[in-house]
């Protein structure tokens, strides 16, 4: 599985947008970009995924660079409930099906 | 449609005993994944199963650990002769197809005393 690089931690304020970056310079053409998050004492939760085009859902937006070597998860208006560890994961559509979690970014939201 | 159900939520075992962790995937999901999370560490893949088959067990310790996903019933992660180092949160996930989003359970927290 290709590697991703994320900052260890980030901090933001409630009701402000949050941009969580992820670098994946060795991404292949068949790798999907997945984001999951893990709230304290809970199992991971799917957030969003995409291949080439930007994606939006009720939780977040995913902005993918034109060369696909980086992406950004955007939380449009953070709440205290968004405090979690966010994981950016590459998943090859034709290869191993497991999700390989890195260390993720620990997001702290200040009231 | 209930989510992924794991039981028990908390399990305490003495060293040398066996631990059985159960995972009922979401309805219609035939792919199950098990992960382990040691205290203050990340999630580590253990095993990927489809009904009655182990597809990828590259993350499973070579001894004492086994997993199954029978045709009927939940998936079982079995740890024999538990040791203190097995204390961790064990998460199960399921998905309907390969490379679709995976849904995780709330985990089983195993404590070995």
C-alpha cells in the first residue's frame, strides 16, 4: 500500500473551517484516497473518499490536487464533536483490500 | 439496519485463559476485517475474511491467534493462552464489496490480568 504523510496534530476553533492535509507522492493511478476518523474511545468512522475529482458529502469535502500527490479534507464548520484522529488512507481498487492506518492527525477543537 | 455489532464490549481474562471476540457484520456484508489497537497506538490490521474464507492474514500473530467467519453466525477472533501484551482494543469492520467504505464496530476492550 502506498504511504501517506499527515501532520501529527492540528488545532482549530469551533465554528471555523478546518483543512487537514495529506501528502501521497507515490500514489498510483488505481489508488483511491479514503479518509476515516476515530473519536475518543470509539471505532473508526468513514468520512469520505475520492479518486480524481473533488468530492462533497454531508460530513466534509475532499479536495484532490490535480497531480493527485496530495489532498485536503475540509470540515466546513468545526464542532467540538469533530475532535478526533483523522486518517488519510490509500486503497488500491485492484489490490489488497485492507485499510492500512498510519498515525493520522489528532485534531483539537477549541470552544 | 443495525451497525456492526461486537461483543462483549469489555472482556477481562487471566493470563493463560482463552478470549473469544465476536463480530456480527452489517446485514448484507460479506467482508470482515479485524484490527487491534494497543493503548496510545494506531490501528493495526490483523485479518481479512469473506464467508468461510481467510483472504489476508498477514497481520495475525503466528501463534495463539485465529479467526473464522462461518457461513452462519458471527465472525470470531480467538486468542488462546492470553498474555498481558494482548491487552488492547480489538475492532471489527465490515463492507458489502471490496474497496467500498468499511463500517466499524465499537470494539472489544480486552484486559489480561
